[in-house]
C-alpha cells in the first residue's frame, strides 16, 4: 500500500510541476520608461553637475595657489613664509580630497533617496502581477542572463507589458525613454 502511494506521488509530482507558471520581465525597460525615473535622473544630473562645478572651482583655486607659490617663492623667501605657503597647498589638497569624497557620498545618498520609491513601486507591481497571474517566479531577464541562468522562452511568459500597464506606463512614456537612450548613446560618442 505504501509503495502504491509513493509511486502515485512520484508520478503526480511532475504533473504538478508542469502546472506551475513561470514568467520573466525586462526590469531595465520597465524602470527606464517610468516618468518618475526620468525625473529622478534629470534631478541627479543637475545635482552631479553642481558638484562637478564646485569641484572644478576648487581645483582652479588649488592650481592658482600652486602657480602663485611657484612664482613668488624662491630661495630668498623667508622659511616661515615658504612653510606657510606649502601648508596652504597641502591644506587645499586635503580639502579637495574631502570635497571629492563628500560629493560622491552625497550623490549616492541622493540617488538612493530618489530611486528607492521607484524600485519599491516596480517591486509592488511585479508582486501584484505574480499574484494575479499565479506565477511561481517572475525573473528579471537581464539579471538572469548576466548570472548565467538560461530562460526557456517556451516555458515562461514575458510579463513586461503587463507590469508596464500596471504601472501606468504609456506608449508616449516608452517613446520618451527610447529617445532619451538614443540621446545618451549619441552623447557618449
């Protein structure tokens, strides 16, 4: 009797596995098509440009200080003035390094602050689509491929359009995202 039950379980297990539904989606295309993402990226670019300008101003000030030192300090300059000017340059180098680190940290914080709500919104949409469609797994295509996972397109469904629809992404939003990507690629060349 136990053998028959085990045999029945082993035969039924593959059938239950076949009834499970799997899906994939293109996380990057979903996120990039969100208007909130585009707004966040514009804001982050503005912040980064401000940090770069501030840092460039500090670098110019440093270079001017070094040039002034080279032009004004010679073997006739008293030791205390020479030492003070050298210390000013060292202090400026330290401030430059600190500003660089502070700017990077602040930019990362701003990026996290702006992107976190977007990421959560996408995760909520994916979870809702998974529940509505009774999917066991919904996997990001790009992440799966980059980690060496093979996705059999015949055995899983691409739910990218469903997720985009759930997030309210329109064809116009997608067109703007594509235009933005083309402009970014053209800017790199």
